């Protein structure tokens, strides 16, 4: 399989690109084919607590731009917690607390004076269970985040809704039912609706917390395909308990494990093909070969 | 169905119900009788009141409902003024109470940390445990004075300068005092139901909107309130039912005069307060029957309001958690 | 591309929108907090006033003497306290068995249409104005016997108690773990025995809690007593004659002309509110479960 996350793939504009009218190109990402991978998100010594209980301890990893990064590990290893630290959603949990830094575009999202709402506009999230707003139509669901940006023109909102639904590979299925409630869709469609909603605000990074765990195999395949396509434009971090899924969709994989203290640690973080074929840590190998977890 | 060892020895009535202990059937029967007592009471309430007010219904006809004259000495009975008084007090109290109660509920569920939310929640619920007469006593001797000396003059000098209804002479007992006492009394009802309904909004809804960059208030406005809307409405309507049926606190502070109030300070009557105030000294059978008819009207009104409210609350909480009310 | 979205996020228009949103958020948070303070204020004020006004008139003679003839200061409300105790006791004796049995029926046999209807009626009864319940008993008991009696008052209070306790009982029974029930069934115990020996005893603390709260509620009810037990200036323990009660006497004194009546009304309120708050605190300390009774 071709690696869309590689510099070569980034250099080309994908036909799926949402913004054909966008003329500016970032020299860094698009200009130079030979450029080293850009880092979208740098997780720097992050630890997270629930009350007094340490859940994730001292994790450092770099997330490549325009790639899919997978976080895997047995349940309770803190992978979802780590993901939620990446857009300040962990602090929404009662008694949730974070220490460390997450650097986005040279700025620490936990820096003093940084507003979490701005962080989340730039780092979106898709959740385990599809969670469309039941009182809103499909259209309104996708446009939900737009009211936090200065987008007021009806035509621009309609454009954004259409483009996001297209990018989420849902447009053809719902284009005649945009006024129907979002919860009327099937589970797989609802999850793609949530993905459309997340990318409508055009974040740089999309975090996905086991996005397929509530879906049937066919819907799962669709969402996985979607992740690969979206990685052309967005940086994707996905938490999954399904190793095959990590192997199928991700460019790099981080393996986490809860140690003796019950808190999650990063064991290994390497390109996906390496980690699955030639894990360097015994514990990774045990997990991948199904000896625990 | 639990089958027992001696089941086979008994003749089976049918495949489904057969083979049960006699004691089991007795147990179901006894508890069933107890349960049906509730049904009998509810039915009896209506039957007794209809029966006792029958002479009045025949004498007064349908105009009883909108006729505003009530003159026991001359045998003229119309409940119109009481209906207006009840509607004015209950609806105003409901609006004021709902504004406060929903904000409190949102604060308790969405914002306050547990160590703040729990005592506040408890204190507001304690308000509901204070007897009606104590509210009445406090209403006359504390709140009434505050209405006459502080709230009254402020209202007459501001709103009262261009809206005649808010003008007039502030009094200790009257419409406004009744509205304020009722407001305080129904805040716990509306707050408790709203709180339960808001807490029942799935966390995933809040997370969905927060992850799009919403502030906490935006999360409340866009994700939480629309989801909880009909349940909150149900809580408000339960508050309305309580306000409509509230008796002694209102009787003590409303001034008790048969007239449609022309200002917010004017004395008036509600349906419940006219019954409490006149029934014991009723002048003869027709007066008493007319008061029974007022009670019947009140019963039907609260019944309808209650049914609407229960349906709304049930739909939202959907049996996931039963909300114990009143 | 990344820079593009960054730019679109930090245009002057977005900036002012952001500031407006943040300000709205802060203002609304303050408004919500103020509402919470506002809602708690009446409780604090009422308790404060009941305490300060009531404590002065509280004396031993208030508890041990009966009312003086109207207009002669002094005397007490012994008759009211005893009358309240008698009626609340009788109401519990009448209402609690019915209510608990009704709760058992709802939880054991009520997972069907009939149960839904009954549950609905119980809730509706709980919402009926207490004054109409007073008139109901007046019409049912007082008029046929041509006499105001303590029994009639107790019946009216029982009607108020039944829906409250029935619903709490049902909820407490449904909280009993399924496994416990199934263990008894597996031993071959019939349903009634399972309920009486396993389910009810397990739920008993919760039911008792609910009962106590219901007691504290009916102890404060005056409206249903006005036309049933009427009130009585003299000491009486006779269930078949008119009897006094604290709430009705508070109502009577509060609307009366004498200052010492008002003072005694405050003192009685202090007794009543004190009783209710103490019950509520005890219940809260004893029970971990959330049980509330709203008047």
C-alpha cells in the first residue's frame, strides 16, 4: 500500500481536498518533496491524573503531520486518557488533571493564558460512540462548530457542510435528507456524521477515540478508508484496541502499557510496519502475539 | 414463573398461570388490594367532590367558571375572580421560580464542584420540607414588610410610572406577596426535577460540543438545554401544579378579597385560599356547595397539569431513573 | 494548509467573536452562581427568623400548658403538640401498611400496563392539592358522622402519606440486587417468601428513611386538617372528637389579632421546623441513598 503520509503523497493535492479555491500553500508541508516530516503535535512529558490516581505517566512522543498515528495497548493502559490530553478534553472529566506540555505549532496548549476552546477548535475529536446532537438535523450537526467561528453567511455554511460531508464520504447517502435528524442515521453513518462535524471547523489535528468500536465490520472498513483519505489533509491520532486496525491504517504506532503502579507508560513508538514485524520490546511482542491484553 | 415441587399436584388453570402456590396468589391479591386503594382514593376524590358540588353545578351552570361575582349573602356564585387570582399568582411564580431554578440546576450539574453542589442541592431541597404555614407566617411578618417598604416603592417608582398595574399603594398582604412566597415554595420542585433531567443528559453530548471548541455556557445552551428541554418543562409544570394547589401560605399573605386585582399589590383570592378562608364559616348549604365546586375545579385543573407534567418528565428520564416528586 | 486554518482562526473578526464568547461564558457563570445564592437565601432567612422570633416565646409553659382563653397572654400549646403526635401516629398506622404493600405490588407485579397506570395514579395523587384531600375526607367521613374527629384528620394525612411512601418503597425494592432474589428463587422459595424474608428486609432501611421523611411532611400539613380534625382549644386524646394540631394552630394564631399569638406561632414554627430539620439530618446521616420528599 502506498503511504499517503510520506512526503511524496503530501506534495500532491488530493482530489478530495476540501478547499479547491485555497491558493496559499504552505512551503513547509507542500513545497518541498524532500523535506523531512513535519511534526504536528509534540507530546512533551505528559502525565495525567484522575483525582489522586495517576493514569498516564510522563509520556513524550511526536506526532507527524498528515499521517495516522495509532495508540494501542490493553484496556486501562491510559491510551484514551493520553488522547484526551492532546486537546485538553481530559480536564473536562471530573477531577481530571494534567501536567506537561503539548506543543502545537510551537505553542504549548497548556501554556498560561491558552484557552481550551481555541485549542479544541484546532484539535478536533471523534468519540467512541457516535454522538450526534439528537435535537439537530444532519445539516445542523455538521454546522454545530461553525458558530464558534466568524462564519455567518448561509452559503458559506452550506458549502462547508457539503464539503465536510463529502470528505467524510457521507454526502451521497444524505444529500437529500439534510433536514432529517442526525440520530435517524445508522451507526456507521452517525460516526461519519461526527467526523464531518469535527472536520467542518477545519482543525489541524483530528483525534479519534476508538471510533469503530461501536460499529459493525462493514461500517468499520468505511471509517478506516476514510482515515487514510483524511490523513492527506489532516493529522490523525487514533486510539484503538484492535491491532489489525492499527496495522491497517496507521503510519506510526505507539504501544502503551500500565505498569505496576497501574498507570500507563509508553513502551515503544515506531513506524507501524516495524512495530508489528519486529518489535524491539519483549512486552510489545507479547501483546502483539496475543500473549496478554 | 417459579414452579414449585407441589405444582404438579394441583390442577393447572392454564399453562402460564398454573402451578403457583396458593400463598403466592394470596400475596399478590393482598398487595394488589393495597395498590387499588390508590385508585379508589383518586376516583373517590372526584366522585365525592362532584357529588357535594352537584347542587351548585345545577344552580350556577357553566357561567360559574367565568362569572366573577361571588356574593354568598345574595347567593351569587362565580369562580372567575378566583381563577384569575390563581392564574396570576401561579403563573407569575412559575416564571420567576423557573428562571432561578433552572439556572441553579445548571450551576449544580454543569459547573459547581461536588463539594459545593451537594450542600446547595441539599439546602434547596430543605426549602421544600418547610411547612406551608411557616411560609405563610414568614410571608406576613417578614416578607410582607419587605414588599411594603422596599420592593413596593421601587416597583411603583420604576415600572409603576408607566404601567398602572405596577403602581398603587404597596401593602403587606396582596398579589405580590403571594407571588413571592409561591416562588420560593416551588423553586425546590422545579430545581430538583431540572437537576435530575440535566444530569441525565449523556456526557457524550457535552463532550461532542466541547470538542468543537464550545465554552461551558455554549455547551449548556447548544447541547444540554435542548436535550433536557421537555424534562425541564415537565419540572416547571409540576411546580405550576404545586403553586396552583398551594393553600395556607397563600391564604395568609394574599389579602383575601373577592376582586380581580387592579394592581400588583391588591388583595385577591386564589381558589385554594377562598376554600380555606370561607368553608368553615360558610353561610348555608349553597355557599358550601359552591366552595365544593371551586374545589372540584381546582382538582380538575391540578389533575390536568399533573398529567401533562408527568408525561413530559417520563419521556425524558424514560424510566432510567425514577424522579420522586412530592 | 495548517497556517491557513491558523490564520482563519485569528482574523480580527474571529478575535472579537472569541472575546465576546468568553465574556458571555463568564457572565453566565456569574449569573448561575448568583441564582444558586439567591435560591439558598430564603432558607437561611426563614430559619434565621424562625429561630430569632421563636426562641423568645419558647418556654416550658408553652409545652406543658393548654391555650388560655383568647386575648389572655400566656398559656401553651400542649394540646396541639399531643394532637399532632396522635394524628401523625394514626395516619402512619393507617397509611404505612397500605403504602408499603402498594410499593411491593408495583415492584413485584407492576412491570406491565396495569403497573404503569397505577404508578401514574400514585404520582397524580401525590400532586393533588392537600386542601382538596381535606374536603374529600370531610365529605366521606365528617359529614356522614356529623362530627369533626381526630380519626378523620389522620385519614386525610394518610392519603397524603400513601403515595409518597408507596413510591419510595417501590424504588427501594427495585434497588435490591437481582442476584439476591434469584438466589432465593433458586432455593425453591415462593415469591411471597422471597419478598418477605429477603427483599423487604434488605430494603427496610431505605423504606424507613422514606417513612420518616413522609412523617415529617404530614406533621407540617394544616390544610387537610381544617375540615377534618378542625382544631380544639382544649386538651384531647379522644380519636372520636375534634383535636388540635401544631400546623392548624400556627395558622389560627398567625391570622389572629394578638401579639402573643404571633409570638407563640413563631415558637410553634420553631418546634415544627426544628423537628423536620432534625429528621432530615438524621435521615441524611443514616441513609447513603438519595431519598427526598418534597412537600
